[in-house]
């Protein structure tokens, strides 16, 4: 494909015409003198403001002479007309995607790039496009500038408002070419189109591009190529706490929050907070009247499309994820990843003990001063975090939040397979071993294995003599709890 002659030195976007390139360069200028009266959004050009205002007025002066669909700007109409011709001459050389114009291809290629120029100052999440950053910031600010003139419901993006308005207008612009049925959204049309094929609704396209090093699968060659850098290069996106390698800088940023327990994304409806905007988005659906995604086999409802996909393997019995070492098969990828750790335990190199902060009471060492400070509260019996509901106090803020969840019956951690929920992440991890079949805790005497270490400890005692003896009668027991329960019988018999 021919290279576009005008390239932006700031973000790398390319343009065919000098006038489009000149307008784009101005978007990097912080000065935006033209402001929208409706939503206060600023623009570098008066003409850009004029086009933007059509979002609020609903004005769409450009009409397609083939299907009568209308558009707010002429270039959108021009691109739309190529849909009717079916021509998409601009192909991505990294994946199978193709586009009707060069600018769309240029923007698409950023998806395959490691560089994300636009970073959120609140949570450090990075984006390929400034528009995506602008929309993302509304997650933190709760700003919803696009208001429906029929019911006054507000939205974060103009696209969401456009789709919503079709409920009021009855507009269904997407038509099935087989039966002429119409739909409000392209996604609904895609779901419907499956009915006319031999595929059942839950037979999704299998991901065929497999990494030879770790067996992980991908839809596009570009995504596989980016992932393989973990195995082929000195990975610059490595977590210094647990030594895990991440594919991108933004993935590392989100991962680090699992160690610091940082949760900058707050739900304004309840007290929950999250490490990423995607988790918050998924959680918000729980406040809606009903989860919007339904299993077409059993009618069970789910809060996300991916959750439905994961659930539907229960009906199909598909085990598409195979271990390349022992050939064991799994129905979901996360269970395969957990299983692979048995074959390839990642050695975690311990940081130098010399420079690590040390407790002057018990000589225990820590990763950082913050962890040492939290630890010292155990010796000093300091519990600065107090529950306002029952006055119970804790050494760390995270412990208080876990405790508060019990009062509010908030279970933040949900199993992707069976939808069971838990108060703590550790509880969820223990539960997930049931689905993966992972029994890491093995008895050295009889080879019996267990999901949890506490169950192994209880079992090991059965091979030894019964340690807990009753001081009233000759009976003895495996656990202290059994002994105490037995002793209540003697207490009841006392005169």
C-alpha cells in the first residue's frame, strides 16, 4: 500500500491531503479558544466547533442517496457510501482487517503498536488516540455531556446517545440481507445473522494463532507478535515485586495495583472501588435492573458478553485449551494458564536481604518501608482503622474494607465459571481450583491430594496418633475442635 505523504511528528498519524494534516496538527495545541455552550468542550478551529454542535442539535445535513441515512459531516457520508460498493482496498499487513479509506487504516494500525501516547494522569492508563483518553476521563469525572432530548438520559459518548435515541425514534438502520429483518445496532444484526448459518449461537470463532512457548491463543497475528516479545526479548515491562512479565506498559500499570491494593476507580452508586476502568464498567451493570447478556441455552443472565462466552462451554462441553506438555484439556483459558504453572513454576528471585527494610523487634525483612510500617503495628498492637458499624479495629485499611464488605454483604470477587461470589480474592482463588482440578497439596504418606493446605494439614494428622486427648475419659481426637465438641457431653452430664 502507498505511504501517505503527510505524517504528524507528535503522534505518527498520516494524512493524504495537506489541509487535513494542518487541521490535525492543531489538535495537539493546548489552546482551544472555541468553546461549546452546551458541554464546555474546547476546539482549536471554529469549523470544528460548528461540526461538534450538531451532536447536540441532532442536525445531519448530509444524506446518502442509496439508503437515505444522514450524517453530520460530509467526510462521514463519503466513507459510508463505500459500504454500498463493498470495496475495502486498504488492508492491514498485521491482521486480516481491511478499510474503505487510508485514514481508517492509519488509525487502526495504532492498535498493533506498543506506543500509547495519551496517558491518564489519574490512573496512568494509556491510549492510542486522544479521543479515547477524553472518553476515559469521564469514568473518573462521571461527566455525561450527551443528553437525550426525549427522556433526558445522559451518556458519555455521542455514539451511545445515537444508539439510545433509536429506542424513541424506532429507527433500525441495520438490515439482514437474508430475511430483511432490521436492527438498531450492528452487534444485534451479527447475533441474528448466525441463525441463517449452520453454526449454533454459542459456537464462537476459535482462536487459531497459538504461541509455541506458552500455548496462549490469539485472534490476530499482530496481537500474537506483540505477546511473543515476552519470550524473545529482555522484557522491559516486568513487575519488580513478583517478576511477572507483561505485554504492555498499561498492563503493567494495572498489574502493579494488585500489589499496592490501589483502586482509583470508584463506583458512585455504592462504596466499591476498582483497579481498572474495565472492572468498574463491568460492576456498574450490577446496578441496572437486569444483567443485559443472556445465555441462549438456559436463559441465565450475565453482566458481560465475555462472561456469557465463558459460561456457554458448560453446555457445549468444548475443551479447546490443551496443555502442550501433558495433553490435559480445559474449557476456559484461565484454567489452562493456572495448570501450566504446575509444569513451569516461575522462579522468583529474592531481592538482596542487605538493603531490605528490617523490623528491629523480630528481624523480619520487607520489600519496602510501607510494608514494614504495617508490620510493626502487629508488635505495637496499633489498629488505626476502626469500623463505624461495630467498632472492630484493624492494622491496615484493606482489612477494614474486607470487614466492611461483610457488613454490607458485598462480594467483590466473582467466579467466571459458576458466578459464585466471594468477599476476598484469596477465597476466589481457592474456589477456582475446584473448576481447574488443581490439587497442589499432596500427602507424602498416601499420595492423597487436596485443594487447600488446611485440608492437607487436617489429613496428615490422621496418619499420626490422635493428639487431642480428653482429660475426663480415655478418648482422643484428630482436631482440637472435635475434642471441644466431645467435652460438651461431659459438661452436660455434670450435676
